[in-house]
């Protein structure tokens, strides 16, 4: 369900190294917890997933959370804040995240299985894992930007 209009254009997001400052990331996780809880309670998990998939909404979300760097770091930082901020609320919100940055990205299949079993989800884990792997493969092989995949988050719900 797409509610906006398709936008075209070009944006330059320079690659930045390092981390968000601890004081900022700590604040981001608190904001994520509250904002996502409200969106899911008011509009449902499907709408939350659609919003995260919209690159314009996602960039704006990162800015609202306080990470207003206009660079590559917004994706890893916001996804990390989501995973950290929603800890303990996954089952209540019916919204799960797997994967992450670096070594955590390779744990995505195990985390999908973990959440499905822990929360007794009626989902086809094989299909979710396949979708995750295909997305990672496209990121790694089809996008010819000269970088290897180092970040992979997978959001899902029942």
C-alpha cells in the first residue's frame, strides 16, 4: 500500500566511518521505542514496515531521532536504534528485527528462527530466511558501488 507519489532524483550520501556518539544513540533508542510504539498502536505493523521501506520517510525518521548527518551512517544507526529500542517489546508490538551491522548481519537467519520460536509466530521461517538472503545477495552482488555488504537488518511481523 503506497500512499505517496513516486519521487525521482539523485542524492549523494558520502560514506562515513565511526559511530554515533553514545549520548545521542541512547536518546535515539528512547525516541524509537516511543515513536514506533505509537505508530504501530495507531496504524498497525504493516504501516510501520511500509514507512521504514520508504527511503524519504526513513531519512526523515533518522533526522527526527536526532541523527541528522546526511550520509551513509543513518541506515546503520537508525536500524541499530530500532533493534535496541524495541528490546522487550517485540512480542507485544508483533514487530521483530533481525541482523545488524558487521557480524550481526550474518546472524539474521538464526534470529528469524529465534523470534518465530520464542513468540510462537505462525510464519514460514524458510520463506523469511530466503527473502533475507535474496535481499542481501542483491545488496552485495547487484549494487555495484564497490563496497561489500556489512549491514543487513530484516524487519518482519506475523
